[in-house]
């Protein structure tokens, strides 16, 4: 491990400059033109290592690089090229370094994670340490907006893989992520009946009042002990103040640790009764199933911890509320998340940063693990 770590430490400024290159190519979700510029760069970087497949999509291309190994075992590296920031959103500039911290849109989530993985592969090649597994490196265009484009590719590659390593950042304390909540959103439309609020209010059926009743009931489905939460966080409705409101649209965030809880909510949310004369239309639901730890994922964690200890850090096992594309693969193949860059402030414009001195050890961890899987 020492040779790998030394090589990466000596390469830190090149690693950082690759992160800067990707960060300067701002790539908000749905902006296919900008996302494809990132994919062009990654394709050029990955080309020397394996066979590239690019699948066009109107949200941006899906980029896949297969790096063949000597054994039939296969490891999937999962990443996304999109960020949550619109072009020009960062008023503080696209790239700035303050001490050990490098700030830029999407550097932490997750362009530095992609760069680390490329450097892990590059370093192994340079040191003639060929991993025995085949590596499937997948970079999708739409993780931040529910992964409709990426999901089929993610699931297909995970099928039959011996491990899926997700290049999202580790937990804030540096832990690897063994569990993520299942995440989704219910869209609830409430239909009432419009009427003049002054002349015939008795003929109206108020959708806002019925929505208020729904909200009061839906939060009762929470089970905080089990970590099940329901957040009615968006509401639009009514027209003008002298008309009885006839339509409301609600969006309710749902998060669960287990599939059993997701199924309970799916059942019980539909049992909530609308007030008389109004009607609920409930659509959507769980988008990402929960990523629950499995014997397979815990075995990878153990290997990763041993390697990290050799390098000089001690990651634990984190359980986090936010979802990632690892949620899709956890039931298909042993999945471990958090192999990206160390840093802070994901999704916070002008504030998101990576920790420069952690680039080499975190990359070394991934390189070491690719040799062991
Ligand atoms: Zn991410």
C-alpha cells in the first residue's frame, strides 16, 4: 500500500487539476450539452484503460468504460456527471483554493470522486499492479434528479457483479456508507368544487381544507423510532380569495430504512379519506428503495477498513438519510458507498469544498480495494 500512497501523494497537484477541469465544466442536471462536455473529457481520460460505450440520452449521454481483468469477477464503479447548480449559480467563482480546501460547484458531489477513481486505476497501471477483476465504470447524467436515464444501465451492470462501489462522498466524519434511506415523493392532488365565496359558499367544496386534513393525517404515518418520515413540503392551490378553492397539489417527501416500512406507507396513505365532496388523487411514491446492509456489503467494508488502517485512517460504517444510485444496486449486488472525496457542504452554493490532503489517501483506499476484490 505504501507505494500506491506515495505515488498518489506525489500526484496530488495533478489530481487536483483534473478536479478543477471537471468543475469548470459546469454540468447541471437536464443540461445535456454541458453534461456531454464532461462526458467527452472523461471519455478521453478513460480511453487508454478500456473499451468505451456511450449511450445517447436527452438528459446527457451515459458513459461506460469496461476495463478487462484476468478473472471473471466484476466490480462496478458508480458515478454521476450532473450537479445541482445551474450555470453561473456560484457567485464566488468556479474554483478557489483556501488552505487545504478547494471550492467549486459539484467538486465534492461528485466530480472529485470520479477523478479519484480514474487516478486509482491509473496508479495501479503505472505501478504494474493489475486488478484481477473486470471494472465497469459507469458515469450517468441524472443522479441528482432521480436517475430515470441512468437507472436501467446501473441495474444491468450491477446484475452479476461481485461488488458495486459508489463514488459519492464518504460521511462527514469519513465513514463509508453501508445504509441509505429509501427516498421518494408522493404527488397528491386534491379536487374540490369552486363557488363564489360571497354568494354561495355552501355550494363549494374547499380543496384546501381537505388538503389540510390530508396533511394532518399523513404526518401521523411517520414512525420516528423506525426512522420513517413524511414531509408535506410543497403545496400549491386555490385561485383567488373570493373563490372556494377547487384544486390543490401537494408533494410529500418519504424516507424509510426498510422496504417493509415503504410498503406500510404505500398501503396506509391510500386509506386517508378526503372530506365530503372532495377527492384525492395520489401518484408516485418510493423512487429509490432503501439500501440496507447485507453480509456481502459488510464483507467489503471489512476489507476496506483493513486497507484504510494500513494507509492510516479508520472509517466506520455510516447510515445516512440521503439516497444515491447505490440504493438501486443494494438488492442486486453487494454495495458500499462513500468512496468519493472527503469534504463538506454538498448542494450549498459557494460553500461546497473538498479537502485536498485527503485526495491521496482516499484514492489509495479505492486502488487497494480494487486489488483485493
Ligand atoms: Zn452525488
